[in-house]
C-alpha cells in the first residue's frame, strides 16, 4: 500500500516535469504565436469577412517585431539565454499583470485554450504583449509609447467584440485598459 502511494507520487512528479516548456529562441516563440493566431482565427472567426485580413495583420505585426528585434546597428532586441524566458521583464508593466493573473502561466509555445475562443484569443494577444515586453523593452518606441502593448489590447478587445456580437459569447471587455494604457509613465 505504501509502495503504491509512493509510486503514484513519483508518477505525478514525472508528469509535472514533462509539461515544462523547452527553451526556445525568441524568434521561434514569435513564429509559434503567429501560427496560433492564424489557427484561432481559422477555427473561431469563419463568420468574420475580414478573417484573412486579421491573419495578415498578425503576420505583419510579427514581422515588424522580428525586424525590430534583429535591427543591425540599432539592435534594440534583447535575448540572454541565461535569464528566465531569455529576456528582461519590464517591471513598469506590473499593472497589466495584475489584470491577467489567469494567463500568467501561459507561455508562448504552449497550447492555448482551443475550446474557449475568448480565453484563447486573450492568451495569444497576451503572448504577443509579453514577447514585446521581454524582447523589445529596449526599443525606443516600445519603451516610450508601448506600441505593441496598446496594439494587442486593442486587437483583443476588437476580437472579443466580434465574438460577443456573432456567437453571443460573454468575452470580458475591459474599458479601463485604455485608461491604463494611455496614462503617463511614472
């Protein structure tokens, strides 16, 4: 009896280790986010006449992020494989994390929630936001104006409005996002 309880505990520990996300380069993570965004749009947004435009928007945005990450002499992208997730985390963005505690464990290369389009689209846009915070925080546009953070909040809200209108889902709408996003930096 004691042996089987110990074996059960050991198997649980092994299961936890197998769920860890393998370390990946930021550009691999960005590519995965782009795949996820196209996948969720194909699966849940067929009703939307602009679905293909949205897919291209996410692709273009990821390309912009990649170019800024790799910029030659003005390289502002940051990646250090010895740091957690490979990049610094901007402590000035802590106010956003308080709102998104449910999605804090979502990593860029994990599976997103495919059964709930509200949660899935939120996880993906949060993934883009976190990618920009970690790997583009040294870029002047991101540091000064939070372009990617604002864009992902806006896109998430628009996608949630489409879902709410079309399938009657109750995606949370956060009007306070704009107040937070456009408040001056401290």
